[in-house]
């Protein structure tokens, strides 16, 4: 008698899967590595994903992402190529997704921990975001900046560093951490400086998400809610996944929106509202 044993289908097999970055030419549904002309012959790069429904004549909203630090407990590399948050936000459709680098001191590579050359990192975005929009049909009036962990802080620490870069965004989405919520070991991480950065939002929408997203309101932002159109979201990652499960091995993860949930629905609804005319 033959006995066939079928393994149960893993729950995570139905989750979104971020496309692997390649060195191919940009095309619909592809995630590719790009090197800016100013950084030719270096290892500095950003990634570009064109949505599965992309057409050269189209106009598309843009998600600009900054990655978290290298985080071995969650197998987070801190690398541009391994970012996931923006893909979970869009599901691979309708949006151009760009992951910007943190440029290392010396300007020869990306850095996987903190900010590297902060000015070079800021300038990289200022130069390349308009260029990408022009080349691939990104709508400069419908750009959301986002980030996980280091990138959640960087959305403000980098993305609101001055009036020029702050003017690029229609809204901001952060997950797990927030600029000014605590003092770190780098210059101008203190709350007084974070508040000056946040003031550059001039009332635009911000969704503060995290495993304890509403705690950011209670411990920091409740007295400064006039700086932006703030929303807050608690995401129970440990209830969404039986950790370790598939690629999600830690609750501090940028993959949580790869799984269908009411919390992902709320983020996507916020995006739709934020980008509505």
C-alpha cells in the first residue's frame, strides 16, 4: 500500500512576495537597480519598481521609501535591494515605487546603518526623484514618503531636512519609530530639532503606524498635532503572523503589509484619501 503524505499549505504562501531586484532595464512589473549619473563607477544605487499596469504614456503616484537599519534578529540587511514596505503599500499596482539610498561617507557606496553622509543623502533624493518622475511618468504632485524603523525616522530626518526636500511630499507614512520620539546618538536627533523638521509639513497628512503607533501620540505628538494632519495606527504584528512564519521571523518587520488584514486596508485607504484631488 502506498501512503501519500501532503504537507499543509503554508499560510504565508498566499502573501505578497516582493520582486527581486535585477539589473534589467525598467519595465512593467520589474524591480531594477539604477545608478545615478552622478554616482557612475560607484556602488551607490537606488531601486525602481514600475507597477504591473505601467505604460510609458501614463501618469502614476509615487512611493519613496527609506529602509531600516541592518537588523540581524529580523534578518534585515538595511540594503535598498531588500526593502519591502512600499510593495506592501501598493501591492505592485498603480504606484511607481522607489527605494532611495543613504549615501555613505566618501560617496562610494550605500550605508546600512544610520545616515552616512546626510547632505549627500538629501541631495541624492532632490536630484533623482524629479528625474525619475520625468522619465517614467511619476506625478510630482502625488508622492508619498515612507519608511520602516530607521526609515520611519528618516522620512523626517532626511525627508524634512529643509524646505526644498520637504516640498516633494503629498504625505508621509511611518512604521515602527518616529523622528523625535526618542533621542538617538546622532546630531540633531533631539525633540526640539525634530519639531522644526515636522513644522515643514505645513499640515499635510501623516500616518504614524507601529506596534505601538498610538503611543507616539501620547508620549510625543499630542501637544503638536497642529503641525500635520496626523493619524495613528497600532498594528498587532504578533497576531497577524505566527512568528517565526515564512520570511517573517520578528515582529519588527517591513513585511507586515504583505499579508491581507484590516490594518493594511486602513493604510491603503489613507493613501487613497491623501492622494485624492
